[in-house]
């Protein structure tokens, strides 16, 4: 069985700041990490590999050259090989363009049974790339997966819902997006870290995956982010004391003073 995990290097959102003048993210000096939901997706693939030595796990990402660091982290966790889609033509991609590029890369890898991805990336929170990629590949997709069991050439999953879960059986090849409740990602081992340093990461540009510049990156993105901003800081809340009648009277008086009513 061959499993592919789509991963993404994202800025650590605890460190992200917005330029108040330009309205853009300040990325200089901001540490990058493996997207958390993608780590759960990778762990799900590695758990299947643990139970079957014939399983091969690959990781794929689209990003700048420094994304190789994140891919080596994935290799250090137990992935067998890694692919990086990196080209200036891929820059500025929205979810539509990103899924088109990922699908082209997946077609070049070929012959896959299961594709895992995180539910969403913490720098965009769209949860669109996984399902869009599956649609482009014309394979079934199950989102919000909280449990996975491989049974022959089928996969039985629990799809998380607000008040429970759906039990779904899906034929391979398929794409599954993972939620954090699926598992607890493993740590890198010292042996795998050493081994990962010697592994070659395959890097492909738009020509390698037979994708024209007009069908990827900013040129192929129907949506564009013009400005990012943080919401204004809210004032300190005020607690009212007294009986219900007294607090109601005080609240009405304050709202009238603010011309709300």
C-alpha cells in the first residue's frame, strides 16, 4: 500500500504580527512549523505503516525551498520519502490554484491508495484544499476524520460531527482530512533524524509536473488577499451590580448615553 500525506509549512501563529501600515503579515524572523492538523494526518499514515511493513508513506508539500526543513522533520518522524513543489510560478496561490498544483504533483507520483491531509492550515483556516484536490483527482473524499481503519481495499472512518460521528466506508484510492482528535503525533527519533539528513528530497517545478504558469500561482487564483489586519482592541468590560431592576435601569441609561437606543 502506498500512502501520501499532503503537508504544509506555516508560520507559528503565536508569533505572527501584522504590519499596521502595509496591512501584510510580518514573516521576517517568524518561526515556521509543520501545520498541526497535517501532523495528525502524518501520524495516521505512520500508524498504518507500523501495522504493515509493506506500507510506504510519502509526504508532499508546495512551498519555498526552506520547506525542505519541514519535510525533513516528516522524514524524521518516519516517512519514507518527500516531494517539494517549489517554483516562482506557484507563488501567490489561493486554494483553487494550490489544489490544482498539488493534484498535478500527485498525478506525477501516481499509484496511491490513500491520501491524507490536515483538516485545514492555521494560516488560512479555509479547509478547502483537501476536498478541492480530491475533486481534481476524481477520487472520493471524507473530511473531519477522527478514526481510521483499513480493511482490504476499503477504509472505514469516523467522520466527526458536532453531536457525534458518521461511520463511513470508502473505496481506495481516497483522500481523508484529519482532525486533531484523530491521534497524538509522535516525536522524531534520533535514529530517524540521522537517517533523514541523508535522504534526498525530490523538488519539482511547474515544468516537471506539466503545469503551465497560467494554471498555477497568482495567475490562476480567482481570489486574492489585498490586506490583512487585526481587529481593534475592545475596551474593558463593565460589571453592573444591584438588583435586576437596578441593573436594568443602569444598563438602559448607559445605552442611551452611547446613543445605542
